[in-house]
């Protein structure tokens, strides 16, 4: 694995402060297991009915970087899925859930809080994870192809052998992350805070 090519924006600049509205938008209590399971089942039906493969359009409300809130609109690849519904986990807290191998491709996880969780082998391909807080989580072998992880907190994450092909990591905080064996082809890194001495690129 080779280091990403240098861009006009250094990969090691100080990371900006996340917007002030984050703490107000975040759910105060973790998502109950039964509600998560219901969303997961509906999402599985959504993907099975052809809901995957689309793309996200994102918009930022007024107020600049500190106050602006990111909103995502999903544009399906074809006709609207005939069953289920897309998972809406924006600004949810997933404390204490068993997320190993979870199947959530093309899900709305914008602003998700999922700290110190085990998501090894998870499928988050094409998901919207802008502003997500995954601090200290295990994403070993996870499928993050084409996921939007811009402005996300990935401090101390275990990303060994993760597939980050085409992922958007602009302005993400990857300090002390372990990217050993990760696939980084076509990933976008502008403004990402990759503290080079603290990241394992071997």
C-alpha cells in the first residue's frame, strides 16, 4: 500500500473544529435495540428490492462551517425500491449494539455517533457518514467503498484491511488510525488530518 499522493491541501494540517450544532442535533439517548433492528430489517428489504447503487447529494445550511448543518438527499440508481425503506441513522447513537458484520450499504449515517464499537466486517458501501464520530472503533475488513466520510472522526480507528476505494475522506480526522492493508485506491484526502507519524501505512 502506498501513501496517497500529495494534494494542494496538506494531509497533516490541524483539523478544524466540528460545527457547534453537533451536540444539539445528537440524540441524547442511544437508539434502542428493537428500533435499530426494525430499521435494519427495512433497510435489508430496501437494498434487496434494488435500492442500492445510488448516490448522495449533500447540502449545507447557512451559518458557515461552525453552524452549517449537512443534509443528504439520496438519488437512487434506478426506479424506486418496491419494498422496505432506507435506514435513517442521522445523528443517532449506536452505543452497546452488536454491529459486527452489519449490512448498511447506502444508509444515511450523517452525524452518527458510534464510538469504540466493533464494526469489523461491516458493509457501509456508499453510505453517507459525513460528520460521523467513529472514534476508537474497529472497522477491520469493513466495506467502505464510495462512502462519504468527510469531516468524520476516525481517531484511533482500526481500519486494517478495510476497503476505502473511492471513499471521501476530506477533512476527516485519522490521527492514530491503523490503515495497514487498507485499499485506498481513488480515495479523496483533501484537508484530511492524517498525522503521519501516528498512522501505520505499512
